[in-house]
C-alpha cells in the first residue's frame, strides 16, 4: 500500500517544486527538502535543528521571532503566497527574493509550521526589466504626448487663423453682395419710378402748357379773372409735380436707410388742424372733413415732420378716392403711450383681391387706374411707420369706404 510506504512520502517531499521547511513553535527547523538547498545554498541536513532565522535578513529577525510567537498563539493557514516583497538570505549572504505560504498543523499536542518557499528572483529580475522598460516607455510616451499637444496647439492655432480668414472673406463677400443687391434694387426702383413718373408728369405738363397758351390769349383780351384761374391751375400742377419729386426723394432715402428721425415736442391735434387747412384747397365739391381730436390736444414727443407726411398722404388719398359730397372723418387719441390716428372715408374703397398688395411699391388698385397717382404714397408711409416703431392697418369695402388707422408709440407727454 502506497500510503504506508515511507519512501513514497519522501519522494513527494523531496521532489516538490517549492522549498519546504517544517519548524516547531520555537522556530527551529525540523525538516527541509532538497529544493531548499537550491534556494538558500544550505544542505538540508545542515539546517536541521537550526533556527529558521538563519535564512532571514538581519533586520527582520527580531520581528520575525515575535511574529512566530504570535503565529503560534493564534495560528492560521496562509494559503495564498504573501503578496509583499519578501526576501531571505542565501548561505553566500546575498538576497533571495521569495514567496512564502504557511501551513499550520498540530501533532501530539505540539504546533508546527510548514513553509512553502518559491524562489522568484528570476521573475523579479524580469519584472524589474519590464518595470524599467515601462518607465522608459512612459517617459517616451510623455515626450510624444507633449509633442502631440504642441502640434495640436499649432494646428488649432492655424485652424483659428484660417477660420478667421474664411469668416473675414465670407463677411466681406456678404457685404459686397448686400451692397450689390441694394444697388440693383435701387436701380430697379429708379427705373420703375422714372417709368411711372414720366407717365404722371405728362398730364400736369400738358395742363401747364394749355394754361400758359390760354394766359397768353387772355392777356391780349385783358381777361384778368381767367388769367388768375389759369395761374392757380399752373400752381396746383407744379405742386403736384413737386410732390412726385418729393416721393422720389423719400423713396431713395428709405431704400438707403438714410433717414434719421428727429424727435421734438408738438401738439398732434394742432398739427392735424394745420393739415386739414392745407388740404381744403384740393377738396372736391361738397366734400367735408370732420376732425375728432379726443384727448390728443396736448404736446407729445415724436417726429412732427414725418407724422405730418403720414397724415397728409392718408388724407390726400381719402379725398382723391372719394366722390363729391362725401364726408371724411379724421380722429386722433392718445392711449397707452401711443398716438392713434384714424382717417375714414366713404369713397370707392379697395377691392378685396387688391388689399394684400396695398402697401407694395407702385401698386395701384384696379378701381383707381383712372385717378392720378404713382402708387408710392402708402409704401413710403409704411416705411416711416416701421421706422418709428409703429403699426398701420386698414379696413375697406369697395364702393362703401376705407379706414386707415396708425399707431405710433414711445412719445412722452410734457
Ligand atoms: N382711401 C382710399 N380709398 C380707396 N383706395 C385707396 C385709398 N388709399 C389708397 N388706396 C389705393 O391704394 C393705392 C396705393 O395708394 P398710394 O397712396 O400708395 O398711391 P397713389 O395714391 O396711387 O399714388 P401716390 O403715390 O401719388 O400717393 C391707390 O392707388 C389706391 O388704389
Ligand atoms: Mg396716395
């Protein structure tokens, strides 16, 4: 039976890959196998009955004795090799790096410890080589990283510069495009205006020519009254031509955003009175203007000249697009820090289909074609109202009448 064969146990003991030492509770070596000789240089028989401290470095001998005592007081099996860096002392005095596992056992009331010892010097040497290689690699990596970072920075700096240049170019191109567009728009506007204006100029000019011819004729007959009538007609027509030219200037200024609004205090009710007085000259037979001033009879801060242009245009339209014997009601009020003005007539009205284009430049409704006009008045005043931060709206029904209402904010009552 193998289990009773002493030789069998001996072979198992001697042929172990680990060095095996058995010590008693005083740290005295009782058994050591051949592998211990390869690790520490001592023949096993020379270790028997020696203290295990012979294999330990001087500086841990004392603490080792204490730990042996503690270990025997409270023994435990240290199955895993200790992770700590341990080393023993070779017979020649050099250090031997080892891993040690401890087994405790008790026989006949006495405690013993069996130590399994692995020589890991080679492994440690390799580990050291790997570690220093790693260290070198890390160093190299750091240098490469540093270089990469520098290159990255260089690249991102170049990128930034490039991006700036591109943006600059795009911006410059956009500006040129914008200017070009504006130029084209302005040219188109001028051409359109010249077409409309030259058409509009024809009637008053031929009227002026007729009046001048007649004045000449009446002069010979000394008919002063008739001469006066034609002189007035010439004045009206020159005024009309003048207003067309004014429109042209206004259009050009609006298109170039050249207008700067000048705010000063004025009384809106008084201004409307003045405008009504001026327009009386062009009223048709039995046309009346009624003014309801509500609470607008005190000073406000806004651009008087522009507001005058807006109201005059709307009132001229109301007169122009209403028949004789009609009533025009203009009312103004101040509400929530806004000047609100309404101009209402019972004239020809604006056809439903045309209403959406009414503020477009040069647009004229189909029922207004027989009446003089260039179709820029509403477009101009819409530009001004936008510029002053206000709004304009209208209600209209063909052959019933039209009401325009505008609101201008941001004024202060003095
Ligand atoms: N009170 C109104 N009643 C009916 N139609 C109107 C009225 N006001 C404006 N319109 C319509 O709106 C169009 C545009 O008006 P806008 O004042 O811009 O131009 P216009 O009166 O034709 O010419 P002008 O540039 O000389 O004022 C007019 O042609 C007309 O068809
Ligand atoms: Mg008009």
